[in-house]
């Protein structure tokens, strides 16, 4: 993968978080987060449960408003849900796939087009089939989520995240956000998902950059070229994947060794 150091020298960031604060009641989740994601970059966000990893993704895609700070796409501040004509588009793959149980796979993947586009049902179903084939799931349009394995449901959510209206002409860059995409999957299913994450960016060029929140070491090492570690609402480490085995940073060393000794202490519910 392209090194993040060379990326930062060539282009301004696609995405920037400046001074992001978020709390729920008395619980401080994010405490002044500054973060940049550059074109072509694959970023992993790691850290123990309850440290704000998923909260960052929700703020980026507009599902949550920060208490303080701002999110910029291509250098322009955004507020709330990102508009379709924005210069950078955001796609989100949720941790639990977030599929509607009462809808078929086709209806789940094509949901936004069925609701908002002027395309015919036949046209939408053709687009759905195309995206499902892209994630390795042809001929499952008529199935329901309950008929799919965990790994298949994850891939259906990938297809939904990359489905776009072809009648809307845009030159916007695309960032995909993955929230624990391999959580709860067996090693083989995890490898399939990890390969898909890489393929959507590198071979199929569906996205320009992506951010993956994960606890799984194979996902960190196999998909990303840079990582940041969050702990107690702050970034405790930022560096390339190649540095994680040699760094003296105590948070990184404890995280990857799984030791109970070190600066990381068990915190509450995942944020």
C-alpha cells in the first residue's frame, strides 16, 4: 500500500476532524480529537471498548453532532447529514450489518434508491445484482437476512454502502467507514471480509480511502497502512502499521500483547 507519509506530502486531507469533543451525560467520550485522512489512505482506529471509536464514525457520517469542534470534507466544514452533492461522499458499514429483517436482500441493498431515486424497480434490481456480485454474493436477491450467515450479512451491508444512483453525476471522492466489520466472524469469514475491504479500494476502486474500527489484529494488519489508538477520549498513538511491532508506546504494546499490566484499564460500555 502507499505509505501515509508520501500521501501527506502530496495532497490535502479528504477528511479532517478539528477539536472534536463529545460527552454523554458526565461521561467524556472524545476530548479534543484532531485527525486527518488523506486520499488513498487506509486508516485503522483501535483501542479498548468504550473509548469513542464508533462515536468518531457516527460523527463523521453525520449521525451524531459533536459538542465542540468541526468536521471538514475537502477542507469545507459540514453540519449534520452529508448532502448528496458534497465533494466527498461517505458510506457506512455498521457493526451488526443493520439490515431490515422484513425486507429481502435486494430491498435492503436498494433501499435508498427505492425511497429516493426516480429509477424503475427493474433498473434498481439490476444495480443491486451488480453490487452483490461485486462482493461475491450473486443470486441471493430474494433471500431474507435470517437466511444468511454472519459473513454474508456483512457483505450485503457492503453492497448497500457502495450502491449509488447512476443518474446523479458526481466527481466526489468516496470514503467508506467500517465499524467492526469482522467482529464475531470465524477466521475464514474474517479473511474474506478483509480481502473484500482491500479489493474495494485497490482493485475495484469503489472508494478513495477508508477508515476501519476494529479490535481484530488480522484486520488491522491486513487492511490498513496507518493506525491511531484511542484511550480515554484522546489519541495516544498515531503511526504506520509497520511500526506496531517496534514502538515503545506503552498503549500499543499492551494492546497487542493483551496484557492486563499497563496504562490501559478496563472501561465501561463501548461508545
